[in-house]
C-alpha cells in the first residue's frame, strides 16, 4: 500500500489524529482545567470561599448530618423497575454504609452512603440491592449545600475529560479510551515520521506562512511534551482498565465474588453483615488512634477518607485513610477498627511492588499531591497537547485547501469548521458556563441544569457559526469564524471577571492584595489571560485576512510585475 514504513506511519498519524483529535482536544483541555477543579468550584460557589478544612468530628458534626442523608430520588426511580413490589419510602430505608471525603484544596466535604433495599430483586443473579445518597456540606457547621448548585470544576469539567458526559452504556469512557489508544499510536508514528526530531525541538518560525508555522508549532509542542502526552494516555487507559476489560463483572464474576469473601477472611474485615444490631463506639477516638499510628510510621497526617461498612451491625467496621497530599502515590495507609468497640482490626501493610507501581501511576495521573509548581506544569502540558492538536488541524487544512478548491471539494471546509468548533468553540462554551454561573439568580430552580444548558447551547451555536461562515475555505481563503469567535471569547472572558466582581464583590485587588484568596484570583487572572490571547489572535487574523484580500484584489499587480506583499515577516508573491 505504501512505498515505505515511514509513509505508512505518516498516513496513520494523519488520519488517527484527524478522526479522533477532536475527542483528544476535549480530553486535554478539560484535563488541564481539572488540575484546578476545586479552585474553579470556589469561584463558581461563593459560599465555599473559605480556607480548606480538615475532616470534622464525626461524633459532633458528621453523625447528625448522616441522620439527614437520604437516598437519591433518581436512583430510587431507577430501582423501582428492578425489584418486586413497591419500594419503601426513602426515609424508611436503612443506611448500610457511609463515607466522607475531603482534600487539602477543598473547603467543602463530600459525603455519601448506601441504603439497603429490602425488596427481592427481579433478576435472580442479584443477591442484594442498594441505592446511593450523597451530598456536600460545610464542614464547619454541617449545613448541606443545595443540590442544584453545580460544582463547575469537579462535577462538570473534570468528568468531561474522561467521560464526555455520555453515560449511556459507559459510551463516553469507551470513546475516550479509543482516542487514548489512537493517541499512543499517533505518538509512536509521529516519532517515526520525524527523523530530525531533535532539531524540531528548537525550530519554530512564526513569521513564515501559516502552513509552515503551524507545522513547526505542531512538531515543537509534540516533542516538548511527548513524555507527558504518552504518560497520560497510557495511565488513563490503566485507570479505566476495569471498564474496558470488565472480567470481574462478566466472565469471572463468580471467581471475583469468591475472592472478595476470601479477602475478607484474610484481612479480618467482614464481607457480610451479621444481622445483629450493635452500638457505635466513638469514631473520634478511632481518628486519634489512627493519627498516632501514622505518626509512629513517620507519616503524620490528617484523615482524607472515612468509611463505615455494615453500619449499626455487629460486623460493622470503620476505615480511616490518610490524606496523602505529601506524596505522589495514591496511598491511603488505612487503619480499620471494629465499629462497636473501637479496637484495631487491621493496619494496611506496605504495598507490594505491583501495587506500588499502580498506586504511583494512578497518583501521578490524578495529582492529589500538594505541589503547586508541578500542578502548573500539568496545566502547561495539557495546553501543549491542545496546541499540538489544533495546529495539526490547521496544517491539514492549509496543506489541502487549494487542491480541494480547484477540485470543487468541501473536505477542507468541513475539517476547518470542526477545528473551529473544537478550539475556539470549546473555549467559548467553557467561559459561557462561568458567565451563566454568575448571572443566573442564586435561587433559580435547577440552576446547575441551566448552566449545563448554557454550555452545550453555546457550543452548538459555535459549531453552527463555524459551518455558516466556512464558505471562504472552499475558495482557499481563511474562515472568518476564527477571528469572530476569538473576538466573542475576548468579550466573554472579560464579562466573566466583571460578573464575578459585581455579584460577589471579590475583585482582583481584594483577592490578590487585601484579602488574598488565590482560588478565586487564579480563575479571574486566567480569564484575563484568555481575553488577552484572544485579542492578540483577533488582530493577527485580521491582518492575515487583509493581506489575502489584497492579493486577490483585481487591481493587484497592475503597476508593474508581481505584487510583493510582506506580512509578519513572510513574503508572498502574486504573479
């Protein structure tokens, strides 16, 4: 099919990148935003703008809160079709297990629990059923945050980068997984294609024509961030291997269940409840003991995750996991207590080599550690991936649009419109959800739903605009949608900063100097940088459109010989 291996790799690189590059663009961009998802939450939820809190007292604060936790209505509705008979009222469902989770960057506390369904399941393969309840509370008071408040960072941007918010049959996970696999192939084929890869590390000629500059920037960002791109594509596949290869839920399900029982016997953590009620000992005393044990192992720290299994039962146990923000590996160093007496059942041992590698790779991908410089390097790596993909789109169009124009084809126009949608359109939608978050009334019913609708609506409008304005590409000219959407993005980014100031009073002078609060200041400053870069793009694109218009003018070249036009250092001839 191809005359050389290198040409076959070039074909693979081009078409894998073109077909799945749009998905990868989403993964990289929202992955970069997810590095600071909790900080974006602080910007989006003004009530949460206070310092991060440690795990609060269970006995004094959390126990009364869990007494108010209820099964989620959506899960109750779905469960009704899977059981025999009518479900009990949610208030009468017993809470079987619970959890509370916090991080060093999150002032709020995430809680949740499993509620037992007493009805017999319709499917004989299901031995027992339960539904979940969850909520977010202020750890200082135990007050619940209204459920319709959208955590824009952690509940919208973060899931977007690995699931695309396509939950049906885990479709989003599979699309992202396929894109990650294709990316690994594209990275390998890209290395094979570029024989002078070391020289390309130092080559960028912004004053050349667009095709050359786009290729230089594509190569540069691809080479500079190559280890980053490879690592995150690979570890993303590893983290979701259980979804892509669900053997424990399909072919090996009986064996997996048997393993759970044997694991419970080995660790001493009961697999099933005893069916005998038992009181709860002081969880706060267990926290003190867990901290003492961690300190004795020279890793003093706070509780990051608290779970109680078989709640109110003789076999109940409490698990306390350390907030490991001082290390890369996602290790909890769990200490497990008998719930009724408070005695230690088990202290997790040092993980073996395989577990250590898995925990390190997972921790490096999820970056729960406390290291601000490294977090910003993650952001830059993600944005470098976006630039690499975007310039790949631009190079593809610039290389082929004259040929397609002569043949009367529309392929370049379609690719360019999709590129506009995936680049400027995606960023516009991201800023629009922030503007909507600040402008919609706080007491609006289902406010989070309206914010989501604003995001998707803005993205659809950006796509429609890109296709509507894309006719010049079919004539080998520039799509004005690039410039127009950059102009809109400039205004929207400024509007988001101003809206935050007007609705909360938290302007940059306050959040940077007088009452320093970097989570909010960081989002505002990022929006201002976005506005500045967008405006620079507007001016550059406008100059380029003017140059092309002069070249194509009927009067060009009437005053002797070829017209020589120089723009941004590039010499273009029109004979």
